[in-house]
C-alpha cells in the first residue's frame, strides 16, 4: 500500500512542478488544497519516491522472509 500511495504522491508532485514551471499554474489535485511554490512540489515528488521505495523494499523483505522459511534468521 505504501508503494501505491508513494506513486500517487510522486505523480502529484511532478504534475505540480511541471505545471508551474512550464505552464500558467500547477496541475493535479494537490493545488486545489494548498498553494505551494514550484520547489515544494519537487519535495512532494521526493517524499513520494521515498515512500514508494520504502514500500517496495518492505515488500521484498517480507517475500524473502517467507521464502527462507520459519527456521531461518
């Protein structure tokens, strides 16, 4: 679930930055709730990327633990 939410947050951050940098205003759902500068949208993108990586790493760790069996440490 973390990976999915991270992906959505990444998209919102990217759309906000691209919209402000190359168009007349930020795109996406996030600008309807908060007014952020373009650099803050890059931070939102980075936070989403970190969340997605964390979710994928956790998923792979759990998958490896299941393959190793209950007696392996």
